[in-house]
């Protein structure tokens, strides 16, 4: 140890002879340069690995989103759109005809588009809440109560399989359940809860909520399950040994540690529901409009700038929602 | 064997309660699908709700014949081709990305969020953005490029997360050993890395295949003149609903289930082999 140190101090001195037999090894800076020149970083070069996917995302994700933003300032020509820089589309999104006129009955009434976005948002929040209430016990059961790993995996997969099947078909499958002669009515009559079939099950807010919850609830089970499964079991044992009640253990340990999973699941459901447009047609008979349906309707009548404004405001609303969720829970530590 | 104490009995009761909840949950998730399966065998005079008026293959035969919404078989073929291509690209890109993320590089944070953005952007926005952009520059959308493009944006984050998880548990010393013995990068990848990550690649492919096969929102405005199967299903919803639709839904679901089963079997075999 000491000899090595002496040697290195010696060679670093300015006076050490260079270019002779027993010359000083290269200085620190020289050595680094040689290393930089010849060091082969293990693995394939990063640029080659990321280039194709990055390019793909630029073309099929960023350009579309960017063009939505740009088109919000363009003007509609009736059958297409033309470049312009106008805020008319935004104006039409926010305010109606008599918004600034106190004598008009529509004075200070938000436009139908803003109200649709608000309805979409409100509905999304309530469906999210129901999904959370249903999914959490499910994930808790799978991760905490099922001890055998093979069973855990099998039961988890059984819950998750619908995620890999068509959600359109799963929405269609609600039709025989909900109608006047649907299974739910038949069931309620057979147990004597009601005398006559109730018609509000289909094409109503009830059927819409029910179908959406069933379609999206599995998306919450997955992330919550993974964050619960990661919890160190010895923590729970320690708490139990120190006399904590099951409720205390849940409140103090399980709930805080599972929050990131809850947040990821909720973000996932939130963005899906905000962009939802097909289910409403199937089980609500198209009686309600979401911002998603508004966007498609304006696309269909070739008013692309106005469709773009609705889309952009939807994006803004979603970003606000996601930021609020991230404020509550810091999931960056998890990723 | 442990004795039955009050504590133990309480735990058993809690577990039983949760098991009942699990069963109800499954009925909620699968119940409507089973109702649909059953009703697809409705008799010729029956409708889209119970009761069953006889039992027949009438609606299944009708499904095989010419349909009102267009050529279902051609749509199915298009959906399958698209799903296979999306599967290959997803598996390839997510493996490459996850390998890049094993190292530190500039912009890795931004790239991570960019990939994840594919999960967060609703399909209707991508559909609208790309469709109006293509329209403006005068290119007609078509399922095999604009459809393919947005499908991969949607499936890539799933595959990427799977591959990230795979490489998190990967023992890099195996590769180092091969390198020390003089193997070049291709040999290391082919002989050491690839055999170990193949199960993960299969799982990433499963996400690519199934999510693309069922994708509807992202293809809405981007498939051009020719429909994929989910678009045809959606088109038939605007007409009077008949049990044919249930037969179609049943067939499509059974196909999805078979594919999931096939992927799980392949995954299990490869996983056992890679250990």
C-alpha cells in the first residue's frame, strides 16, 4: 500500500524524467484521454436503439398533437380549413351569442361545448370513484389474502383477461342485461323486488355508468395490485407484533404505500374516460354527448378547426386532472 | 397443524368474505359476456333479449353469409395483418428502447415520458390530429400506415414497461463474462441476452397483438376506405341490433381468448427454458 503511494507521488512530480527507460507512466489527463478513445461502452450504441421509436413517436404522436394546436387558430371554409390566426374558434367554444349582453337570457351562460366538457369531467370523476371502490378490495384480496403465488397469478390473470378483449363487444354485451326484458329486470321480478319491468336500466345514465365501470375497472386493479404486492410483509408483521389493530395497519402502512398504484390506475382510467365516445352510443342510445362525440361530430361536418378546439380543451382539462393527481401522489419515485 | 383460535377464525371469515366478493366481481365482469354468448344461439324468431326462443345456429350462419355492414371476412383479415405487424414492431421497439434505458443517456427522461404519453393521449385526439393533418397535406389515410402508426403509439408503452421490468431483473454479469471472453456485441446479444429475454418479448408482443386487434378509437378516422373489424362492429351498432352481432362478438371474444391462451402457453414454455 505504502509503496504504491510513494510511487505515484514520485511519478506525478514535475521533475520526474520522461522519455527514458523507466519513464513516468502517462499523466492522469493523458490516461483519461486514452481511455476515452479506446473505451468500448458495453451494448449497442444508444442512438441506434432509440432512433426508430423516437422517429415513430414524432410522426404519429407529436405531429398530430401539434397540428391540433395549430389548427385551433385556422378558419373553417365549410368544406375544409385555411391557414389563419384567429381566436374565433376559442370564442365559439367558450361563449354563446348573448354572453356579454345583459338583456339576453343567455347572459353569462357558458356555451354548450364548455358544459359538455364539464359534464364529461364530472361523469369521469364519479365513474373513477366507483372503480376505485370496487378495484381496491379486489387488489387487496389478490395481493394480501391469496398466499400461494400460483393461485395469485391465476386469479389475477382471470380478472385481467377482459382487458385484452374488445371493449366495444363488452359494451354490446350489456344490451341483453339491461333492456325492459333484460336479465336484471327478470331477476328483480323473480325475487319480487319489482312487479313490472323497469325501463330506466337501458339507455340511461344508470346503464352508462354501469357499463363504463365494468369496462374500465380492471385497469385500476392491475396497478393497485402491483403496488400492494410490493409492500414488505415484515413491516406488517412488525406492526402486528407491536399491537397495531388491522385498521391501524391499513391506515398507517398499507394505504400510504399503495397510493402510487392508486394514482397510476386513476390516471389511466381518467384519461380513457375523458376521451370516451363509443360506449355512450351503445348503452346510452346516443342521448348524451361527451366531448369525444362533439369532436367526431364536427369532424364529420368538416369543421376541422372547431373539432381541434374541442380536442385541445379536452387535452387541457386532462392535463389539469393528471397534474392534480400527481400533486396528491408523487409517482415519479415509482417509475 | 395450528389450533383454531378466535384470531384464526376471524381471519378465515375475512378471507371467505373477500372470496365471495371476488366471485361477485367475476360475475360482474364476465356475466354480460356470457349472456351474449348464450343469446348468439337464439332461435330464428328470437330477439336480442331473453327469453330464448329455441336454440339454433341461425345467427351464426347469417354471420357467415353476406352482411349488411360490408365484407366482414376482409375486415377480419385486415385486423389480423395489422395486429401481427403491430405485434412485431412493438416487440422490436420496446426491446430496443429498454436496452437503451439500461444506460444513462441525455434526454432519457424526456424519451421516457414521450413513450408514456402514448398511454395518456386518448385515441380520439390522435385520430383527429393525424386525420386532419393528412387531409391538409393531401394524403388519404389508410389502415396499413396511419392506422398502424397510431396503434404502435398505443401499444409501445405496454411493451416498453414489460421490457423495463425484464431488464430490471437481468443479471448483466452474464453479458460481461461473454464480453471478457472476447465476444462482440452481436454475439453477446444473440447468445446471451436474447435467450434470456425472449419470454419478455413474447409478453410485449401479446400487448401489441391484442390491443391492436381490438383497437377502435384510434382507427376511427384513420383507416381510410377499408374498415378493420372493430370499425365494422361499430358500424353494425348504428343499425338495428340483431343476434348476429352477438355471434360476431362471441366469435371475436373466443378468438381473443384463444390468442391470450396461446401467448401464455408460449410464454410459460420459453420462461421454463430460459431458467
